[in-house]
């Protein structure tokens, strides 16, 4: 039976501080860990034999999968040190005896895996990479294909002057066991994009590109994380947000998913799509606008406004606060009359004093206290 390897060992440094207290595959997207969407896609295609490579905060992922996916056959490959994408897969070689899939645990992708598999077998490929066009190739590995969809050139994260294609690697592969012959080093850091794929191209060994016909999002930056939540709310990727649909009424309309034991005052305005987690309290005069996600036990006090933002669990937003297109991690306090501007990212247990402003694109690490009447226009800690 074909096995799927989920690479879930990375530290997710590009989206800190969200990854300081959880591994990146466990970051909630519309109140579900990212890894759930990956497993859902595999389940739709009938793949239930999984191997999960782990390193950073491995116990978080194991606990989730053992609880939620009891009907899957899951093996774990623990890396005591980072081995890179190819090195981590090499460590699972003892479990592989046929064609297998490799997926990134920190990328959202929704495509017909059976179609990709058919393409792979039709081309008699050693490696098939799922590719997609992107606007900015500098963040990804880019490929150039010939008329037969064979990859004839590949470069990881090219500089602007090196860009020769806008067709990017999605981190999803169909591979044959022969790929292990190209990963000679054991217990060493080896990367598919930098070390393995160039060898296959050089030897014309059978590396092909399949152009994506589904959804893909490399959730590596605050803006792409917000976009992922928005896309789930707009049902561009399955599964749907958790919770029951709220009935429309005066001041409440659109798709609104609500969890258990939620208290919403009658004088609250909500414009969907919005998802509200278990145990939330939303007091009178508050406004929730499109593409907002509230995690479990979020409390919005009177006259607070949240637009297009993600607020994770156990956070308190006090009266008359204003949040727009921002990300707030768990256990934060946003005090009265404070403003959190677009693309700001607050880590866990941040306390923002009253009448403060967190400017756009600022990042504040965990457990920082912002004094009242502050204007924060730099990162905490400062990035060097």
C-alpha cells in the first residue's frame, strides 16, 4: 500500500512567535491545526498509511494525531537533530518498499493526489514535483519544464537576477524508492531542492513537474497565514470551519460558524464569514467583520471591534479596542482603547496597555508588557 510521509520537524522560524510554543504544523488555521488539513486531503484520496517525521516539539504533534486519527496507521520518525527534507525522508527508508508521497506539514494543499499519482506512473518518473505559478519566486524553488513536463532546470530561492521561471515547488512529491540512491548520507542534513533534485536533472534520471490544479498556500509569513484563514472561511479549501452555522438576524449575516457554550449579546454586529470557537463571550456593541477567527475562550468586551483578524484561545480584548487584519496569539490581553494595526503579530501572553497602538507589520514576542499610551513602531525584540 502506498505510504505518505508528512515532514513535520521544522522550527517554523519565519512565523515566530507563533512557533515558540507550538510546532508549525500545529498552528491553528480557522481553529484547526494545519496538519489536520493535510491529513484530510490524504484521507479523501484513500491514503491512511502515514509516516510523520518529527523533531521540534514533537510531542505536540504525536498527541494530536494519536487522539484524532486512530483509524490511520501512523509511524513516527524522530530526528534527534535537523536532517533537512531529504535527510529526514532517508531516515524513513526502512518503511518504504513502493511508490510513496511526501508532503510538507507546514503547507496547505488541496489537490487530487490520485491524478498526480497517475501522472507519475505515466511518465515512469523517479520523482514528480507538484508545481504552481507564483508572483514572487524568490521565496521558493523554481523549475523549468520541457514539452514533456520533464524538469530541465531547478534553483532554490533565486535572487531577482537569477529568476528564470515563476513555476514554484509546492513541497509535495511523488517518489520511487530509487530516490534513496541519491541520498547517500545517513543522519546528515540533506535537502531535496539543493542537493537531490539537481542530481536527478544532471543525470536526466526522470524528474517531472505536475502543474497544480488545486489550492496551495505556503503558510510561512503573517500575510500568508491570514490568507490561509481567510481561504478556509471562504471555503476555498476543505474541511469547512468547525462549529454550527449561526442563523441570520438583524445585524448578524453571512456564514458564521459558532462553537459550544458561546455567549453573544443581542446587540452585537457580525458580518461573515467568521468562525467563533468554544466558550467565547462577545459583549454588547462589539463588531466582528469578515474573515475573523476567534479561538476558544476569547472574550470581547463592550464596543470592541475585530476586522479580518485571527485571535487565538484564552485572549481578552477589553472595551473599545480596535483590531484589524492582525494576529494575536493565545492568553493575550488587549486593553481598552488600544489599536492593533494591519499585519501586526503578537506572541502568547502579551499584555497591551490601554490607549496603545501597535503599528502595522510589527512583531512582538511572548510575554511582553506594553505600557499604557505606548506607540509600538518597532519589533520586540528588535530584529537584527
